[in-house]
C-alpha cells in the first residue's frame, strides 16, 4: 500500500457541546454516541471518511446525518440553479 494523498481535516462541533478539547470530545462521544451524528458532503468524501476513521480510532459508532447532507446538497444546488451533482460540477467548470 502507498500513500496517495494527505488531506488535513478540521473537527468542528456545535458551540453548545460541553467539550473544550479532543480528549473531552472523545470522552463525550463514548458516553453519548447514540445521540450523536456527523455531517459531511457525502459518502466517500474526505470529511466522511475522516469521521469514519475517527469513529474507528476512538471506538464509537457515530452515524452520518442524512438530513444534514441532504440539506447542504440541496442548498448548494438551489443557490447554483442546478438540480444534480453533475449539473453543479458542469456549472463550476463552465464558470472557470
């Protein structure tokens, strides 16, 4: 196996989540994993895979919020005037 890419990721949480650092987040996640969800840009994105790897590393099963993903994707398409990921990408490349 070879390293193909290295992508930095940032872990962001709601401001009302009672954690101040990664160690507190891990403890909170282990105690409250059934109540937690993560959002990403979609299946297979670096953020999605990063969250799955974090789950595995800390021994939790926090699931992806499908409503969050649908909402973000819908907002992107609505603002761009497109209706699918393919139309959106085509519009981005036309704008270059």
